[in-house]
């Protein structure tokens, strides 16, 4: 399972309907679970990003999920592939 950290910003549409954000998140979580993606954490934030999501799952399925949600027009995301210490050690070992 791959880990992804998504930095989320509301679009103009998303911020106009910010009161619906918790309900949109619940729909996102249900959609993720249907696709076999685990939502590990979700935080609404202040500063440069409006929300941070951490999800785990197959790379292609997680990417499809995030694209599907972004296509609804309420958010834009920057998604990072995260590696645990053990995963990163494996990458370094493969360099030898």
C-alpha cells in the first residue's frame, strides 16, 4: 500500500460552500472506502492550505480517487507520495 499526503485548497466554489465541507469529506471517505483506499487522517488547516489528507492504497486507485474528487470543482490538490522509514531504507538499499 502506498501512502499519499494531499495538500488541499478550496476553489472559489468550494469556499462559497465551505459549510458543506464536513459533508463533502464524509462523501469522500465513503468513496475512498468503496475503492479500497484507507483515509488515515484529515485536518482542516490554516495558512497556505485549507486541508491536509493522508490516504493509503494502491497508487493507481488513489490517483483515480483524488482526480475524481477534484473534478467535482470544490478543491485543488497537490499530492505527495509518502514513504515510511522502512520503505525509504528499501529504496536506499536498492541503490547499492
